[in-house]
C-alpha cells in the first residue's frame, strides 16, 4: 500500500508540474478533464442529495460486500410474501 501511495503521489506531482510525463498523456489529461470534472460533480450531487457533504481531503469508502444468501424453503417464502 505504501508503494502505491508513493506512486500516486509521484503521479500527482508529475501532473502538476508536467515533468517526466509523455506529451501524449498530457494531451489525454487535457482532453478528458472536462468529462472527469462532470463525473465528480454528478457524484458530489448524488452524495449531497443523500445528506453527505464531502469536503476536500476526505475519502469515501465504496467497498462492495456480498450480501448473505437467503436459504428459505417454499413455505417460509410464502409466509414472507404474506407479511408473517
């Protein structure tokens, strides 16, 4: 994890300064930046609608976990449908 953080930090520094990055990557970043900004604005809007206010420097955990599988027999399923 530490190496990945260092890599991301180095990439962020390189993007800010433009040093050590191929020109094609810098062009790609410039062309895709409006789409990325729109994506994050939409994501921020979804969070705000649900009462979350993300501030700078915060991390939103989007971990997906498997839901437990139901093992109900047909009689139990029918009882659930009936509200029992």
